[in-house]
């Protein structure tokens, strides 16, 4: 099993490039099923979740070539409409293949997604919306069989909660439906805008009002396109948190600043100085961070849940007491026990984490419980006195390309063993 060895205390300095967004490229790979001909997707990060999504594509009989950060997909109707259980389990977000397989094949079979470390991951909102589009669903021994014998038909859909995945599944399913679908209470995350622009590039007719209503005018056929994936705002937030705890001064290149407002505001409250220019962020942290009285995660444009563990980790050594409230995932704080090993003082009660800032953290041996919780442990280890060993880093590889290399470039003492 791979581990990260980190000797804390180095102040991060220098510049790095941000990769393409994991949460954009995954639905985009799924959406390629709806198209015909050769699609080229640029700026794809090298992540185990991307490899898992491509494996599903390959299983469905669709050929692709991965060349550095480019993926060329020869899109066609899949030869299969079932995703086997082991592929479903290889990536939590495999459910996002549902809408595109169903739209393209008129059927889709997936296994019931179980819970994950962040809590139960139900797909009731996806199912309700797909039923509105004319799909029927049968559950048999742990598998869900979807079919739309008469094709999917556009309609008005109101999501009970602006779920990112459900919004993506509806958009993909409705793209090839007959008629018009008006989707209300859709998620506003930038990665959804990226999916829409990929689909529109291939001939879809989707109008995003930007205020939670998306209108999808169904088309008969999509051709192909070339697309550049947007930058990963959570990867950027991770390096900002790492610079923040070490009193660092870094520059991040290849950022879309308009997506960073909530994250930037949080770091500004902590005393960091942030200058956004063109596609870069210049980030300068004070020698000791300030606490934040109260901050909560929300759907976009609010503070992202995925940046919660990062900011909690940074607040562990801030001056004073901070309170974080998690509004999206039930078990977001699953990583807190491991973080506490560093000497952090965090008490959690349901949605609330209260963090008493300590002057020092101490190097420890700990294990990643999940992707962003794993990144939080790296941030703590960069600050901690002495040596830390972080295990179970397969979680980190799901969402961060070259994290050790990038942190080394910024001056951290970190290696993978
Ligand atoms: N939910 C339901 N029913 C549903 C769908 C969602 O109850 O049918 C609940 C979930 O259980 C969760 C909340 O709604 O508590 C939010 O779920 P959502 O569907 O919005 O999230 P997702 O599509 O499963 C994506 C990202 C996550 C990110 C969330 C929230 C991808 C591949 N994943 O997940 O990313 O945290 O949106 O922004 O886009 C990560 O990158 O670390 C990550 C977990």
C-alpha cells in the first residue's frame, strides 16, 4: 500500500498549474456516449476516477485513446446497456452513466449504489426525474433496470434538491428526448455549465438560464466536438489551504477566478491576501491564520462542501475558535478522527464542527478515509512539527494528479513511498 511521507514546517512558495476538473471530466466522458464520431477532450486530469470512467466506456464497446491530458473518444451507440457491479463500485459517480446509456439505448441497468464514507448516496432524485421523462424502473436483487420503450419525452421537471448528479443525468437523458424539457431547481455548479457546453458543441440545444432553470430542446442526433475541460476549483482550494497553513506565498496558474469567490472569501477572512488576475491567483498567507466565527457549506455559488475538510484543516492552527457547518453530506466529518491525531482540537456534533485553533500540530501516522478528508490530512502534515506518514492514499489519487510532485515544487518535504 502506498503512503505519503511528509516532514512538516516548510513554507510553501512558488507557482504551479491547476489541472482540469475531475467533476467536469467524469460527466463529459459519460455524455460522449450520446455522440457520434470522434470527440476530443483536452485538459483531462490523470486520476483513478477518470481511468474508472474510461473503463466503463470501454466495457460499453466505445473506443478511446488517452494521450497525456487528451482523451479521444470514438463515440457510437454502446454495444451493452448494463454496467456490471464491479465497475459500478470502482467509482461512486458511476451513476452518471445512467442518463446517457438510457437515452442512447432505451435501456440501462446499474447496480444499486450503496452508501459511501460521506454517508448514504441515494439516487431517488435521479430516478424521479428520469421517470418524469418516461422511463420505468424495476429493482431486482440489487440491480436497477431502467427502460424507456417508447423513448424519452421532454417535460417539466422540478428537482427536490439541486443535486449535481441528478441535474447531469437529466440533461444527458433529455438531450436526445423528443420535445422540450424544462428543468427547475437544477444545480448551478460550474461543472454543469461545462457539461452543457460540451453537449452544445456537438449539436445539442440546451439553454442554461444561470438561475436554476435549464431548458433542453431535444435533438435527434449529436455529432462530435472538441472540448477543453474547465480548471478544478477544488484542487485550487487545496493548494490555497496548503499555502495558508504554512504561511506561504504561491501562485496558481490556469484558474477560472469567477468560480472561486466563496473559497477566496473564506481565505480572506482568515487573513490571506488574494490577487486574481487573468487566469491566475496570487495567494499570500499571514504567519498565523485568523479563525472564522461561522462558515457553512452550501450548493454553488455557496462555499463548496468539497473544500470543507481543507478549510477545517487550515483552521486547526488559526488563532481562536472557528465553527464549520456541513449542509450537504451526512458523514462529511469522517476524516476528523484522523485529523485529531495531529493534536487538532475539533469537536463534531451532526452538522457542526467546532475547531479550537492550536499553535502547533505534531507529525503522526494516519490514514485517509475519503478524498477530501485525505487532502485535509496532507494539509495538517505540512504544518505539523516532525514526520507524518499518511496511508490509504488511493482515496487521494481519485481526485488529485501529482499532488506530491506539485507540493514538492512549492517547497514541501513530501514523498510517496
Ligand atoms: N442526494 C439525495 N438523492 C439523490 C441525489 C443526491 O438525497 O438522488 C443527496 C446526496 O446524498 C448528498 C446531496 O444530495 O447528500 C448532494 O448530492 P449531489 O447529487 O449534489 O452530489 P453528487 O452528484 O453525488 C457531486 C460531486 C461531489 C460533490 C457533490 C456536491 C461529482 C462526480 N461529484 O456529487 O464531489 O461533493 O456533487 O457538490 O461531480 C468530490 O469531488 O470529492 C466529490 C464528492
